[in-house]
């Protein structure tokens, strides 16, 4: 392990606690020769003992370039290292150096966005229909039956 290495980790044997991953992100970085979980960022980091966990190497910061999180949609998942987690939603997002935009990923993102927009249009149309019915009820003098 060298400084800047990023690992995903899990306990080999879970501690006998109700929530064994409480206040852990399960992503660790080697800093000054120590493996530390990223949950608390740079303040009060929790060390992770390599012998007690299964490690999956993710990348080294030297092999990554920081990108805006909105650029994730252009690259394969395997080219992205997303450091965000429940306690750090503003953490940095990286892509592997040399990674190129991936047409399949971009098309999939566009198709997903189209589905979301179409669902929103359907929802908005239902709301319009509901409100038109309410107007009709009010105009017909059935004020107590109308809901807005």
C-alpha cells in the first residue's frame, strides 16, 4: 500500500455490534502510511486495520483527475471514482486519467433522462386534469366537493 491508494473495504469478521459499519464509509485512503476510512474526512479519521478487513483496490489519486460530479454521465462507471458518501455528499469525484467519454453511457443517461421527463409530463397532466375538475365543480356550485 502506498499513500494515495483508495480501497473499498468490509470486515472479515463483523464486530459483535448492532451496526458494525456505524460511522464508516467503507472507503479508505492510505495517508501517511495508515489506512483511514473517509467517513469523517480529514478530521478525526478512523484507522482501518488491513489484517481485519477485505480490501478491494479502487485507484491511486496519482492516476485520477478531479471532475465535476455532473460529468459522471459521460464516462463508464469503471472510469469514475466517486468519493461521496452519506457523511460527505460534497466530496470530490474523479475520473481515471486518459478516460474518454463513452457513447453507450451517454446514450443510456439520455434515455434515462427522457424516461424521467416523460413521467413528469404524465404527472403534470394528471395534476392539470385534477385542477380542471376542481374548477368545474366550483363553477357548478359544488364548492364542498372541490379539492385543490
